C-alpha cells in the first residue's frame, strides 16, 4: 500500500502501503540512487471475505533517484507496481499497474462451486502529498488518493482508495508506521467478487445476491522495522480490514466467510 517513509515495510494494500516501503526522499540538490528489497512470508485470508487462511510470499523492491522512484510489491490481493514521476518534491503522482488475484480452487466447499474468477490486470494513477516534520524532525504524515481499474477481460471493475499515513522513527534503528485507508468499489467490482449469480446459487446452495457500488472496506496497517546491521533489518506488519456495505452483506462473506480480514507477516529487508 509512498516514498519518503524511511522504513522498508511490506505493503498489504495497494495504495498507501507501498508508501511504507520507501526510503527517505533526497533533499533538493542531493539527488542520489537509493533503494531496498524485502523478502518474507504473509499469512492472509485466502480470498476477499474468506475465513480460511493461506501463506503467501512477501516480496518488495524499490529503486529511486532523488525523489523519483519505481516500486513494486506482492500484496495480499496480488502484485502492484507504481512510479513517482512528479518533478516537484512537495507532491508525488504517477502511474499504477497491477495484477489482482482471482478466486479458484478455494478451501470453502460452497464458494468453490461458484464460477471461478480469473486474475485481472489493472492500471491507474496515484496522487500523494507528504507533510514532513509534522510533530518531530523524524516523522512524516501523508494523504493519498489512488484510482485503479481492470484493463483485462475479467471485467472486475475499479477501485478508488483514500488514505492517510504517519511514520515516526524513535531511534536510528527503529522505524514505525501507521496507515489508515478506505476503499470505494464500483458495482462491477463488487458483483465480480461478492455477487452470486443464479447459476452460482444453483450450484452452491447460496442465495442469489447482486452487489452494488459502495465503500468496500476500511483498514489499518501497523508496521515496525528494526535495522540490525549494515542496512539489513527485520520488518513486521499487521493489517486489519473490515468489509462494509454490499461486500460484507454478501453470502460469500456473511454465511461462508468473515467481514473481519486480518493479515500479518514478517520479513527481512535491506536498504541502500
């Protein structure tokens, strides 16, 4: 889920969480190459709204020159990549690309009888405004807006994500971050992932359900990164999301799953 945050942390939601992966932005006139990578494991719900869990890899990388950067991460929902192409240090914006996981061969006996959802490819844009030295010389807050939509044949709709983040470095080795966000989903998105068609109802025994547009969820992510030596460190992350509206009311969630979605992971990181 951008760049001036100093700790490499693993993103669990596309928009703001990538923010936590970043190293500090170089000051004007001090452009240099910097970056990081992180590897670990993530325990996450099997699919959106699932009560079953799976272990997935955490992989993240970032390469920056001055304030501009390209960053990518594997998320609970798939893979995301974005780039800050802004010529101004006071604002960040640029393209977003990603691959969203579908739903197939799941654990739940009834949900597995619904039509499979193919992986989808998404594209969009993001805008992020950082506020440095808010309460202390070692902190940063930011607000962010991101739009992304399906550009493949899956027809999985679009998302609009609004959030805010706060990062604080209590010591030179310890870095903490909190990220809160809300996600608005189009009717096509919600119907793809939370709807139940007549054919699906006949196969699974779940009731027919048509999902409309609305706030899909709100969430909070907490991360901690401790640098051990020479740029190498350990990163822990906990993400909680609460499904709302038509997403939470879906029988896929209310009968077979859980509106409370918790993910947590641990990994090693290296910054340069």
